């Protein structure tokens, strides 16, 4: 009987590749959305911190253009947006080779991985730190948007940030939300021990982090 069971398993089992593909499909189609619905509190908190920062940053610049120099890092504030747009439209600044595209892509990837990691780790360790880094990055984005709006090149800003920001910003928010979930289990475990709270939070956290990656 034992050999019959082994033979039945070998003959009728599905291939490893098919099972792996089904597991991946189920993970992204069912498990990840269900996790984010269950953990919508921390997801909304992360989004609220980022959006609030963007509103504050844009509002500060629209009220006083000099605030742009105070909010935007110096390396991103080297010239006026209108001058940069005019130079790009004349073809003087262009990503026209694989090397340039690779360099720019590597910068975006490494920078946004760093921000997502900071949002996760600070949220996990302090909660407040995670909310602050999301607020701060939102404020920078809002300030940059405000500068482009003041100079009448807001359409260029949307076309510039939109394509990659549509992926990068949610990834940063998801990483921050995962950190807030872990931080709430570690620092605010409620009626259970921190170890028990962490054990309960871990399945949601690793699904959120895998979706972020």
C-alpha cells in the first residue's frame, strides 16, 4: 500500500512549475489584497502622512516661493523649472543611450529602496519616525510640484513624475505601512505579550514587504 501511494503521487502529481505558478498567482491575486484590506488602518495612516506632507509642502511654496529653497534639497534646486523644461524641449538634456538610462534607473532604484527601507525600519522601531519620513518625503514632492506650478510647467511635472512615481510612491507607502504594522505589534501589543503580537503580525508584514519589493 505504501508503494502504491508513492506511485500514485509520482504519476498524478502536478509539476513543480505549475504549482509554483499557481502559488504566485494566488499570492498576488488573493493573499496580498486580502492582507491590505485587513491592515487598511496602517495603510491609510501611511498614505495620510505622505499626503499631508505633500499638501504642506505645496502650500508653503505657493504662499511664499522662497520656501522652496528651504524645503527642497540643494541638489534638486540648481535652476528654475521653466529653464530646465526649455532646455529639455530644445533637446539639450536627453537620455539617449543605454548607459545614461542605466545610470538614471540605478539612481531611482537605489534612492527609492533607501526611502522605503527607512520608512519601514523607522516605523517598526518608533512608529513616529516612520510617519515622519513619509511626511517629509511628501513635503519635498509637494514643494517641487508647487515650484513647477508657480512657473506654469505643471504639465511637464506630471509627465516627469507620473510614469515612475506611479510605482515608486505606492512601494514607499507599502513599506511604511508594513513598518507601522510591525511597530504597533512591538510597541503597542495590547493585552498580549510583544512576542505574541509580533508572531500575529508577521504574516501580514512579510506579505506587505514582498508586495513592496
